[in-house]
C-alpha cells in the first residue's frame, strides 16, 4: 500500500505541475491580452481593463515563482555544498 500511495502522490504533483502551470500561464496570457485593450481584426476597439491586466501579470509572476522555487529545491544540495547557503532552512536535510 505504501508504494501505491507514493505513486498517487507523484501522479498528483505531475498533473498539477505538468498541466496546471501551463494552464495558468495561458490564462495569464489571455487575461493580460484582454486587459490591454486595443483593436480587434474586425476593427472593434476595446478599452483597457486594468484588473485583468494585473491578473495576467500576477499569474505570470506566480508561474515564474513556482519554476524558480522548483529549480532551487532540486539544486539545494549542490548550492549548500558549494556556497554554504541553505535555501530551505525550515526543511530537514537528507
């Protein structure tokens, strides 16, 4: 049962990071483009919508934060070894 539980956890994280982050990024692009306003192909002019633009920026920053944190988590032992910096002091070392 321990193996199935571990496999399920890996599956959930893979779905969240594998499909969730690109979906959030795409939602951010859509929100940012609708928030910027402008002229459509059929010459309809839309006025800017600042809340949508800020939502798009927030989603971009969130996705970037998750990616940088994941890279730092993966390389934490190397960074600790070479530079002596503990990026995640709240978590135990292995």
